[in-house]
C-alpha cells in the first residue's frame, strides 16, 4: 500500500514539473463558475490587488528604532497580505493552484479529486441559512512580492520569514464537524460563545453554516471562522477584529477594511451576477517592526 501511495506521489510530482504552465485552476464540476468568474485563477485575484490603496498596505513611519542603544533603523507599521480564503458552495473545487506541499500532504487525494458537486444544505425553513465549504491558502513569498510590486518599501515589508511555497493549509471537506455544524474544539466557556466578529455576527460555532441576508458579509464571517479554526490547528496567524484587514479579492476586487466593520460599500462592488457562489477573501496582517537603514 505504501509503495502504491509513493508511486502516486511521484507521478503527481512529475506532472507538476512537466506542466509548469498548465491551467491548474481550470477545474470542472462547479457548474462553470470557475472558468466564467475566475478565468485567470489565483493570479487573477492577486493582479487585482492595489498595494498603494491607503486602506490596504498603509505603510507608516513611527520613528527611530535602536539596537543596543544605537539607532539602527526606522520603526514602522503596515499591513501585509498573508492568506487567501475561498468560500464556495461547490465541494472539492478551488481557484487555488496545487503546490508540492499540497501533493505530499495526507489529504492530497481529496485535493486532487476536484470533481465538485453543489453543496446541499439550505433548509426550506431558513432562506438566509447557507452551507459553504472553505479553503485557506498560505501565500508564497513570490505571490506576496507580486501583490506588492512597485511599493517603495517592499524590501522592508518582506523582511519577515515568509513561506517559500504556497499551499492550501485548510480544507473544510476534510472535516466532518464543519459540515455537521459541530465545533468540536470550541471553548466550553459560555461567555466565549457570545464572542462577535464585529458587525458580522457570532464567531462560534466555527462551522460551514451561516445565517445572514448578505452573501458578502456571510462569506467574510465564514472566512474569519475558517482562519480562526485553522490557526488553532496549526501555526497560522489568528485574525484580530478591528486590527487586521480583509479584502474581497474576487470575483470583483474590492478594497481593504478592518475585520468586523460594516461592509455596505463592498455589497455593491463585490457581487457579480452568476459568481456569488465563490468569494475569495485576502487577509492582511498588521505588522510593527524595525526596518534596518537601507531597506
């Protein structure tokens, strides 16, 4: 059995190497929304980012920083894109590309199936209740550099240890609790159950079910639940309400807003006819650091 799995992995790796320009995002089984709404895949989402928007990167010089009592650089703050989160009504389909880290992961076969079927889960008794699958993709250094291209302080902003290879770090299809509506790792403290993600709704339970009249706000809330849960199970960063930012990356690129703030403006721009079933959200993390002179 091990030999078979090893052979499968080797074949997949060979395919990745031999087909570097293959449209790995052009998947089937989702009713055509991927090809219609995301013809350029993740590259399309990243190309829609404008790091010069004040609301996004928002680079600020805070003053001199010192190393052993000697001035050594400038203390700065900014927001850095770290993850892309996909909320979709079609299981086992994604706009995210494969990477070597995806192929060698334990749930690689799940990711390679990609034969999407429309998720069933909208009860007749609640028209605003929807079920969605969620995928969290950790952006690579190359992808982050592409998003920040042209920013005058890009060298300083990318000094931190960034992932060398992009990967899908969370797939809801691999978690039965997400589908069943059971948050098995949630705190039992009744007070925690009242935690709200700003104006978007309650954090718990962190599952694929959401009840909200707005598709955009509901998707943003699910993105927060996804990242919060994924960070609890790994070394990923947890999002912070009103500090970190989310940006609608697709199907129509939006702008950055602090997590939890009302999304009235995004309601108009982010929705696209025929594409509401797949929303991609970009996570911008708030960073404060000392940038050495010359960066």
